[in-house]
C-alpha cells in the first residue's frame, strides 16, 4: 500500500490499470516501465470492452489481461457482475496502486471502498471544473481560455476526489473539440507517468492523513501543476 512509501524503496510499485479504449496512456506506462524510466511493474490490465485496443498493447508486453465485457450468455456484463470479477482479479494481483486510464464505467462506492489498493483516475479537464463527459466540447462552448487534465483520487462521487496533479494549456481561438482532445492527450501522456513517479518516490502519498498534511504545506502544494506547452 502507498500509505508507507518507504516500503517500496527497493522494489517497483505494483500497478493494475483499468481501461476501456485504445490504451494510449497504458502504452506510455508500458514504455516507461520497459525503459526503466519508472520504478513500476504493471501486474495486470482489466478491460470492460472486448474490442479495446489496450488489450493488444498489454498482451504485446506480456502483461496479464482480464476482459470483463460480457457474461457467458453473450449479454453485456452488468456493473455488479463486473465489479465482483474485477475485485477478485485485483485481489489476486495485489497491486499497490490502481490506475483508471480511459476507463468509462462508473464504479460503486462499495467497490471503491474495498479495493486492495488506492485508486487514481486521469480526467481530461481541470477539476473541479468540467466533471463528467464531453469535457473538450464543453470547454469550447463555454469560451474557456485554459484547459488541461487532472489526476485525482477516486471516490464514490464522480470526479470529486482530491486532485493530486494537473497539467494545463491555453485554448486557441481555432481549437475544436477534436484538436483540443489531441493537445490535452499529449499532456496526459506526460502527467500520468510524472504523477506515478511522485507516488513511487514518496513525494505524494494517498494515505488520507498524509494527503491532508500535504494540502497544508507549501512543498508540495496540491494539486501539483505541470506547466507544459502543447
């Protein structure tokens, strides 16, 4: 568990990743792991979609994959069934950290509270603004001048957990939702490994008491912001 980061001083942080789509952020973590740039071991990937390209990325890297999309009858797996299987799989893998990277199902409070490790989520907006879906289009429609992405602790309330890190960019006058998504994704690919490195090195902690202490101090302040041009 990340409550005591010193226990990971000489061994990699065990990470499980939940995905629903192409898995570009998963690929960033795989590349960093294989290059030795991050002290992590991706112990498994769970996908709620059988057609997610993230599955291919994980298999190509010889990472165990659990596809929890449909039940034996062919019907789409309900959230309770998904959570039951996912919980059992995570218990088997025993990760130190669970990362939601493009995972598109809303998880229940019971599941979140009983996972074997802390859980973080990558959200494509500068929380607490623009929770939920369609963030890029909503930012364009609102005429915002700044946009970006956040990594936050997963709680029962959607996109409402403590924000750990953020990266931001200026919205261009000619930006569309698609162009903004592309630009923000470049930030995501830098923010996620940077945040996990901070957790692995003990700069950030997901222990509730230590998290509150971090928010009261000047170094580091929360959320940490990664100032990048994109």
